[in-house]
C-alpha cells in the first residue's frame, strides 16, 4: 500500500483573542502584555483511517473547514498527526498551499530551480525540464520577473507545472487549482489523467465534484474532521450531495453535470 492512514487525529491549539479593537491591540503589544487568552484544543481530524493502493486515486470532499487540507498536509509530511499513523511510500509531489516553496523576491526562473531541488531534482535535470515547465505554465513572458508580482493564477500555474514535472509516484493536489482560469484547469485535469494512466497515485481535494468524479476511483467525505464515508466515488458523492440537500448529479462515472459542493 503506498498510502496507509490509521486512526489519525490532529489537534490544533486555538488562542482566543481577548482584545476587540486595533488600537487596544497595539497598545497591549506596546505594553508587551499578553494579547491572547487561554488556548483551547481543536480537533481538525478525528479518527480518520483509509488505505490507497499504488496507482489508485482518492478524492477528498467536504464543506469548508472539514479537515481536507489538514489531511493533505499530513500525507505530504509537512504536519504530523497528534495520534495515529500516516505512512506514504513513494516519491510524492504536492501542491497544497499557493506559493509554498516559492521565494517572493526570486524570479519565476529561480523559483523553478528552487522548487525542483526541493522536490528532489538536480540542476541538470531541472535544466532539461525547464522549457517544458515554462511552456506548460504559459509564463514565458513573465519568467524573469519576481514572483511577488504574479497573480494567484500565475502562482498556481507555475506550482502545478513544477510539481507535475518531477515524475512523482504520488501526486497530492489541493483546491488551489481553482484559482486558475477554466482553460488552465482543464489542462491540469488532462495532465492529472495522463499521469494517472501512467500509474501515478493521485490524491485530490476539490469542491468541483465533477473533477473528483472524473479522476478519482475512491472518495473520502470529511465533516468537522470526522470521516463520514469512504469508498467508491459515486456512492460517496451521492451521500454527500444528499447531506447537502442537493440532487444526485450522476457524477462518478465521468458523465456528471456541473455541480460544486
Ligand atoms: N495551523 C492551524 N492552526 C489552528 N487551526 C487550524 C490550522 N490549520 C487548520 N486549522 C483549522 O482546522 C480546520 C480544518 O481546516 P482545513 O484547512 O483542513 O479545512 P478544509 O476542509 O481544507 O477547508 P476549505 O474547504 O475551506 O479549504 C479549520 O477549522 C481550521 O480553522
């Protein structure tokens, strides 16, 4: 199994702000007084378990704040579970937070090298892939300006182009593709399908249930951090849509109508 998630719990500590105006906040800061109250425990994931075989694909769905991104961060290894076990075997590449791994003052070109190296390529390998990355991202005109001047869509284009160029065995992609325009989203979906056909395991978070239906054989529905349902995508999407009070959309067989959730 390349991905094994066993009874995973993730806790965050939330500090309650006690001050209610900016001037009071600044005053408290200047006086070096504590500006936050006692910490409260918040469970973002509650006893989540699933297995994913090599080459299989998982869609993670759920309303805002249900724990989807937190789960992806655990799978990518940038966070550790509070309880339970996460095991991911294989070279992974992830696009979770927009601009993560990018240095704002570096140009697009420099960031391609920086990111490529973070993802495990050496300089010569990146040089060989460079033109293809820039051409996929359609950023030829902007590749030598600092990425702090990029739009969020441009960030997502470059991030996706690099993340998918490094020949991963597991590709983890969060909702951030949604900031790209429709043509680019379609291009990304086509590339994900191509990688999938080559045996790459895919984990995808999306509110675009058609995308999940088209790409993912399995789905996990999270609600307030708890796993509501895991299994074959069509059945999980139906249960989720029913919970939302929306009509079943016939997604899951690649023939869905446009729905988001
Ligand atoms: N670093 C953190 N510190 C404290 N709370 C956090 C942290 N990261 C996430 N949370 C909380 O955990 C919960 C789940 O967040 P998460 O980003 O995983 O949700 P999500 O399902 O991806 O939501 P969305 O659909 O809005 O992207 C939220 O209530 C969020 O406020």
